C-alpha cells in the first residue's frame, strides 16, 4: 500500500472556534468526496486516517492537520490505473476544496507520490501546449 496526504493548515493567528468549525466542514466535505470517489473507481482506496482518529496526525502547534489516503495497489490487474485515475480526481477535489475554503482562512494542499505525479503530469500538458503555440510562427 502507498499513501498520499491532504494537509489542512490554519494561519497562526486564526486558531479560534470558528476556524475549527471551518476545518471540520472542510474535512466532512473531503470525507464525502473520498467516499463517492472510492465507489466510482473500483474502490482503490484501502483506508483513510486523520487527526479525527489518530492524534499523530495533529501538529503540536495546533495549526496543521493531516489526512492520509492509503491506496490499494494489490490483487487487481488494473489497480495501478485505478489508483492513478482516482488520485487525479482527488487532486482536483482538493484544489476545489482549497478554492472554496481559502477565503475563510483554511489552506488545503495535497501531497504524496501520486499527487506529485498528477501535478507533474498536468503541468507538463500545460507547458507542452504553451511551447507548441510559442513555436508555431517558426514552424510556418
């Protein structure tokens, strides 16, 4: 099994009860999206852990909260493909969550081997398109 992570961060000056309610709302939304994602892609997610179930996922300063997604890479022919597709979707969901909750002071980012692979892949597509357009006048 391999893991990716979603990191929730509150600013140092915003550790109020309201901020914690926003954090709880964002975590609930992420839970719902992970459940639907897992059902839609042949259940590539083996399990999840977070600060809600394990204190080790909570920072000492009280500003960072970790959510771990453990992928199931065993037993199926298309497991790696299913995980990549689900990781791509999760990456998009985390970006959407970040956009939704950043005005309320909550920073949300995804990291880990699959998330970095997805981000690299998306950036390469963008860069290749931009470079192709930049070189078009020379090709003509």
